[in-house]
C-alpha cells in the first residue's frame, strides 16, 4: 500500500531574494515531488508569529518571525510517497554547515536562520501548516 502524503514547503526570503525559487522547485520535482499548489506572498510579522506559534517559548522565536516576514516567500504543497520524511531528508540539517552534501540547505543555506527552506516535520504539522496557507 502506498503512503502518498502532502507536506508544506516554504522557500524562505533569503532564497527568494537570490532568485533561487525556480532552481529549488526543480530540485523537488527532480526528486519526484508533485507541486500541488503554490503561491508567492509576504507575511506580516503577526502572521509569522501565528505560523511559528509552536516555537514561541524558544529563544529564537522572535528572530524566526522577523526573518520569515522580512521578504517574499514561496509556499507550496508538495506531494509524493512519504513526502514529509523525503522532504526533511532533501532539505538537510537546519544548520547548513552540518547538512549533508547535495541537500538544499547545504547548497543554498547561509546560516541556521537563513537556511533557505522550511518543511513540515510531522503529518499533524503538515496539515496545520497547509491549512494555514491554503485554507479557503
């Protein structure tokens, strides 16, 4: 039985401002992901705070929200078998300097904060994050 999943992916402001969004999307597609929906937008800081609410007790929360709302982002629903785990593997470690060769963060990330991409970390969060951006 196949396990087709959807996950949320965000191409973050540092990557969009360097015009890497098309390149990153093609990496996803070359790895068998289907981009079900996508849109380009700029979040208000209050929206970023709502999106990252799960991290609000962490010391990096404010910086994370400032950063996500600092420029244009591309949000996508990616779909494939085991999409969540596959996407996490493809993105690489949060710290680009520790990420494996060939991962998106190793290729394009600048720092732990400016690591170019976000991906859902669980089926529960994937649903919450997809609904956050694509609920009609």
